[in-house]
C-alpha cells in the first residue's frame, strides 16, 4: 500500500467519477495510472525514428513498464510488438 496526496478538488472529482462508473476510488486511480503509463509507452514508440534500427530495449526506459503489461496479461499497447 502507498499513500499519495491528491488535491481535495481532484479527489472529489475522482469520487464522483468512481460513483458514476459504479467502481471504487482505488480502482479508478489504478486504471488512470495504467492508462497514463500505456499512453507513454505508445507515445515513445510513435516518437522513435523509423530509420533508426530498434535496440533490444525498443521502449528504452519504459521497457520495464511495457514488459510488466505483457506479464500482467494486459497485452501489448496499441502499436506495440
């Protein structure tokens, strides 16, 4: 478990969104973080120079995140390998 500080107005919005979706605040926060990380992996892949041959770690510093998505059975992000 990790404790994070979230501004009061943002947390209130998360509570409302979670209630509207019929889910919990922790689930909503987890999904938002997963989406953020997935989008970063996708952006990094899109930004790669197509003429520059890929290295063994095609996602650079985000490779571990990409690999964890695969390990968790979430599948490769759109545009992934």
